[in-house]
C-alpha cells in the first residue's frame, strides 16, 4: 500500500503506520479497538501508540481507559519537515565548527617535504575532469601551466567560477592554445561585467578567446 510505504519512508515502523492510518479512519479510539482494525498484535499496540505520541502523530487522552486520536496529516507532516530542518541545521552547525577546527589543525601541520614534488593524475569522464580541474585551480597559488585538449563547453560552465577566482588570487596562467576560438564570445556575453573586467585585467596582451582553452584541460602542471 502506497500510504504505508510513504509513512515508513518518513520514519514510522510498519506497526506505527498501520495504527496511524487506522486512527485517521476511526477517529478517537481505545487501544482495544485500534489493534483489531490495524491488525497489530495486542502486545505491540501500546508501545507503538506511545512512540506515535512521542513523534507527534497521535494525541492521547489520559482517561481510563486511555483514548487516542490521530493528528491531522497536514499538521503532523508540517511538523516532521520543521523538525528535520531544525535537526539538519544543528548538524550543519556542528559540522562547520568541526571542519573549521580541523582546517586550522591540518593547515598548521608541519610538512616533511624537502624538495619539490611532482604529482600527476588523469581524468577520463566528464565528471572526473570537472573534479580534477576544480581541485587543481583551487589549489594553485602562484602559477599554472595548461595544455588543453579539445573544447568542452559542459566542463566550462562548471569550472569557470573557480578559474576566475584563481585569477583574482593573482595566479599567473600559461597555456598552449590553438587558433580556434569559436563560441567563446557568446559564452562571455552570459557572464557578469565583474567577471569580464577580471579577465581583461589579467589577459591584457592576449585575446580573451584564449581563456576558453584552459577549461577542458586534462593535464595541468605547476
């Protein structure tokens, strides 16, 4: 049943789902009625009801015997969303504090490197190329030398921001380019004036069209 499946996907057990759906149908009911309609073992009905009360899906009237009522779906499901948002925000806040602390610790770790190191990698799929190029541009501090392969516009749209940020940091880029600069002007027209200004300042002696050749790179060495 789709309703039961969806309730289970948002965190209810099979028994809890059956009981909640039963209460929506029955209205205010006692446990003795609920377990028969929901086809839940009598020994499990109270623990499942208590769990539903704790989760906010069911309200309890503490009479003798106790009576239960299912909370309206629109109300309880909005609560579920708000609760999850709050939990995620807290988790992100804790994660941010931990990662900030870890950055400070790791960035101050002394290096045992005694000479320049050379490291190379290859990327085959478009996804791998994006990851590698973004990583390399973000790590560049002084200069980068690029040997581009054929033009790749899908890659361009993903890594262009990181490339511009590297230029803003003052990274000097050297690259080997072909005379073919098709589509670059149309791409630049879709970017803001600030980006164009950065490019113009950085590439005074070279045509702006040459910049596109860096973005499909498979090999970057610095």
